[in-house]
C-alpha cells in the first residue's frame, strides 16, 4: 500500500510553504487580511512561478498533471499559512474544464489557467443550497440569467464556472455589464466573497455534467484547508501555552491546559489520514466517494471550529483581539464550516448516499 | 500516493484468500471448535500468515517485516471469520518482550506455548498502592541461593485464575532509585505461596483477580533482562498494550452493531435509523471512526517505508477509547429500557451485548494506562509541554 507522501509531494508542500512565508516578511496573511481589496499579486506571482496554479492540469496543457490529492496538499499549506486569495476557486474551475470541457474549451482555457494569464473562480450553489441537487440556474439560448453566490475572488477573475440545475456546469466570462459582481462583507477577509448577477451573460456550457464531481472536489479542498488550519492553530496554541506565564509558571504546565490540548490533538491529528483518504476517493473514483467526502468535510469542519474556539479561550484576552493573528484562522474556520454546506447538512447528505447501510 | 496495493500485494491477498477458502470451514457443525481453531492456527503459522515476526523454532511464521501484508492477512481472516493470532497476555504482551529481551533458553522454553495459547500468562504489574504510578510497586524479590523469593500483592490481574504463569514487576534493588530498582520476573502460578482471589467486575464476570505472593520461589534465571532493568523491559509491553486498544476493525464492528440496534429499535413506530437526530449522531461518530481508521492505515504505511508517523501513534489509545465511549453513549440512548437490565446471560468480552459494552467501554479508559495518563503522555511528548511533577 502506498498511503504516505512521496518525496515529490513533500517537496511540493515545502515549496508552497516557503513561497507564502517569503512574502512580506512572513506577514502576508495579516497584510492581505487588513487591506482594502485583499489582493496579493506578489503571492499570486509566486504561486505561478511554482507552477502551483497548474498542479491539476494535464501536462499537454502546460500543467503539472498531478491529482486532487496534490491540490489538497497545496491547500493544506495555504490553510496552515492562512494564505489569501482564491486559489481553490481557480483550481476547481480548471479541474471542471479539464474533466468536463470540450477539446476546444480545454485548448482555449487550460494553458491560460495553468500559467495564470487567466484567473478563474467558481459559483456552486449558495443560499438556496450547496449540493448539486440544489442548483437552479439554467442556460437558455446560450445565455445565463440569475444570481450566483459566494464566489471567492470574483473581482480578480476573468471567468467563472457556474453550477447549473441538473448538475451541469458552464463557463461564463466576466464581461460587464452582463455579469455584475457585488462584494460581500465576508468575515474571512483572506478569502473575499462576491455575489454574481448574470443578465443575458454569454454561457459556454461544459458538455459533461460534472457538477457532482467538482462539488466533491470543492469539499476535499475545504477539508485540506481545515486540516492545515487546525494543525497550525494547534501549534500556535501549544507554543503560547509553553511561553505564557501565570501563577509563576507556564500555563502549559497546568494539567487542565495540558489535557485540553491533548484532547484537541486527538481530534485533529487523526484527520490527516482522513484528508488523504478523501482525496484518494476522488482520484480513484471509489464507490463510496461522495458520501465519504461529505462525512470528511463535516468532520473536519467541526474539528477545526472546535480547535479554533478552544484556541481563543486558551489564549485569554489577546486571542479575542483583532490585532492578534489567531482571529484570522478563526474566521477561516468559520468559512470552512459554512462553505459548501454545514456539517449537519453534509451528514444528512452522507445518510442519503448510504452511509448508514 | 495512490492507495494502490500494487500487483505484489494483490497477488498476496489472493493467495491468502485461496488458503482460507481451502483451510477454514466456517461454522462446521459439531466438532470441537477449539481443536479446529488450534489446527487452523498451526497451519496458518506454517504458511507464514501468523506470528510473522517470530522465528519458526519458537513457533512463529518467520517472515520479513511487512506491515501491509499483516494488514491484508488480518482483513482476509476477518472476512472469512477465521481465527487470527491469539489475543492474550502471553501472545501479545509477554512474547514480544521475550523476543527483544529474553535469553535463548527462555525463548526456547516459553515462546511457542505463549504464542499458541498452550500456556496461559497473566500480567502482574498493578498493586493496591501502585496503579498509574506503577514504578512505586512494593512487591519484593530477594535472591536466596538459586531462587528468587517473592513477597507482596498484585491486583487487577486479568486471567490470573486460569493462568499457568505470571510475568511480574517486582522490586529487587530496594536501595536504588524508584525506576532502577525493579526487575521483570517470571513465576509459576502453581508454585507454593501463590493465592488467587477472583474479583467480581461490574459486568458480573470475574476477569481480574487479586494475587497474593507469600514466599513464592522462582528460579534465579527466570528474570528477563538484568536486575534493575525491569522498568525498561516492561516498556516494551506497555507500548504493545496501547496499540491494541479499540483498534479500527473493532470500532467498525461496534459501529455495525450500533446501526443494527438503530434498525431494530423503533420510536413512534419508525425505526430509529430513519430518525434524523439518530442519523446525525451515527454519522458524526462515523466521522471519528473514519479518521481513526485512515490515521492508523497511514501510520502502518509510513512505518513500512521508514517514515515517522509522528504524534498520531501517541494518540491511538485515547482516540480509540473515546470513540468506544461515544458508541456506548448512543447505544444506551437507543436501547432505552434494556439498559435497566444486566447484560444477557452468557454475554462475554468475545460476544457482547449492548449493555455489556456500556459497562465494558469504561474499563478501556483504565486498563493499560488510564485516559488521563494518556493525556499526560501526549501533552508532554507530542506537544512538548512541561512534565508532571517537575517544576518549570
Ligand atoms: C479490566 C481491567 C483489566 C486490568 N488488567 C490488568 C492486568 O492484567 N494486569 C495489571 O497489572 N493491571 C491490570 N489492570 C490495572 C490497570 O492497569 C490499572 O487499573 C491502571 O493502571 C490504573 O491504576 P489504578 O487503578 O490504581 O488507578 P489510579 O492510578 O489510582 O488512578 C485513579 C484516577 O486518577 C487519575 N490519575 C492518576 N495519576 C494521575 C496523574 N498523574 N495525572 C492525572 N490523573 C491521574 C487516573 O487517570 C484515574 O482516573 C486492569 C484494569 C482493568 C480495569
């Protein structure tokens, strides 16, 4: 069995990590969080230089030709570092074109998505429901009308892949005024959210209805972000417990604190295997793919949120401030909790897909 | 990473499955089940499927270390309902210790019978005054000519009433510091001066016992490792014990039972498994169980290529214990008034009913190092927090 990382995979994670940490004296996450538009062009260029935008794109189209598990490994690091931007939306849009696009669509978009000369995002569900069965938009006469919600980084995107009723997907280019974007006051300022509105927008549907597959991929990448984030928060909190002194000793010497942290580690640490398995379910297209992925996202979102909450508590007052970086991960945990469906919704999905049989 | 077992392993799986189809007849009517199982184990060991790390002359399968093949064997045995390695103190705790620390004659004399359950062993560690703080044991052994003379008391000793032998921690160097004064000694449970008093457990069965040792003599060379080295020697078995608690296949079996209960029991005429609140709770536990399963798989796979699985290994016992208790809690909710009754007559650790597991799941949080002790270990070794009892 091969259920461990290869040297190349470890190197990929290291490269992404140094890329994030090398920018802005290691303050990238903070700078983008507090800036007006959340853009981080230098960081995007860094990812482009690494080839990270094309990790999942076939080599024929200028990508690295790797799998979802590799994209997940990148997202894990981005989650650890609270890296800003719409990486997930971009690579999901590319994946959609790759698995469901016509030869012309692939030829047109994949090389540009791989080298970053075009930037993409996705709009898959939202307030009416996130699951492919809930998608309602329709393409009629090659035109799209209606609203799409919660597209990450839409202000920087050249195109969006939109989920359609029946599980289809369509490419829409961001051409105003047929596509308008409205910024939302999102709590996770590292991943800025936009509502989209389409008025007779030109739609170029992907021939294969790969919505359910792309939705699963979205959930896996959120799992990756959640695992990366939760393990980083664990580390930050243990560091803090070793250094913060009260009653004449580090608070990490109090057994109440030790046991709380040990319990949290037992929640977070096993999730590394869960994340890998969820990604492999996708790559190998295993029979239990969708229900396993739904359960994994539900579980990881809960664990991350619990880790984040406990971390605030264990930091005391400083943890509740805007200035202290912990809040950035807390907001990311809130994002991962709700985006794509809350744990309760996803568990119900898994039940529908047979997890109790 | 591809989770693909690879051709070699797929072929191996087929080989094991073929062997099982040929050599194990499930539920053969009549006949002596124990004898059947014994014959099967002997055959499976000869084929190299059981006790793989032990040399053949000590009753092992003598195979190169391969965690993945072991996993495949366990899976195939479980699928076929065939008996695996004997899960006893002798085979799981004493044997690995003897293999690492024993003298050749000790391996020759004890290993085969311990592995195959022909001689039963009990573990004499805990004492009335020494539980979590095991190194404070007071049972003493003094050398008198060619024998150790042992005096003291052990408690919570599982299977002592059935055991032929005990491996025990005893104090042989009273003047040495706490941890350096202990030796790992073997003794015959039929020796003069050994008294076993069964303790009745809350489940009603008597698994553990008190053992009184009054001037019990055991040969001078029935010591494993050197004098005063017993603490170090005993660490081998404690790590084995931790790894064996509520492992993923066992959790999966518990979950399967939980779903069965949910199908069988009803609320307002509807099977519980159709009620959203119950579905949510089972699905939540399923998330924990999946994480545990693939975490252990990951550790096995990393081990097999010499990568360090890190903190996960320290967490396994506590993770398994907690999932076991979540399952007990939900099953209690579902069985309702059945929970007012004692376990059905005849249920046992091997064949539990739900009430039994409600009780039994608590013992898992105690035996082999309590959950709080696990938390101390995780906090100190995995998170590098200050040690218990040591000033900062
Ligand atoms: C079913 C069963 C089978 C057993 N079989 C065997 C056997 O075959 N052989 C054998 O030798 N033993 C056996 N044991 C004994 C077992 O190993 C001990 O019970 C266990 O180590 C705890 O010791 P104790 O009972 O003295 O509890 P104590 O050590 O007194 O602990 C009581 C409570 O205090 C907590 N505590 C203690 N110290 C600390 C600390 N430093 N920090 C935080 N909390 C602490 C514990 O976690 C526990 O909750 C068995 C126990 C059970 C339940």
